[in-house]
């Protein structure tokens, strides 16, 4: 799937959750996150290091998103407060798969 097509659900969610927000304002950082995630998946062949890398990329994206859209829109989009981030992959599950 082309990365730009992957941004479409984020565009729709943003328009729904934060009326008046411009999802194109963070399109570039979202596509960069998706690209870097695909690169990591191609390069890292162990579940735990891959989970760690993807979580690192996700936190970087979330921090960039918060700066780009502002605290109120970030909270509406993610349910997280300013400075809060979440891992997208549970490291315990990755460890269980690795063993």
C-alpha cells in the first residue's frame, strides 16, 4: 500500500475528532513515521528490538504531533495530555514471541 493512502484514515479521524483542524498540517510527519516504521520492519528481524524501535519512532511522532497541532487538538486526537505518549507495541508480547 502506498504510504499516502495510509494517511487517509488519520485525515478522516482528525476531521471528525477535531472539527476545524487541518490534518494536512501533520501529513509530512505522519508519512515520515510510516516510512521509518517500514524501514525498521525491513531491517530488524528480532521481535524485541523491532518493538523497541517502533515504539521509539511512535514516541517521536507523538511528540512532533503534539507540537504541530497543539495541546488541545493532541488531547482530542489521542486522549493523552501534553507530554504523554504511549507505546504502540507491548514489549512483553514481543518478548513472548521472541522466545
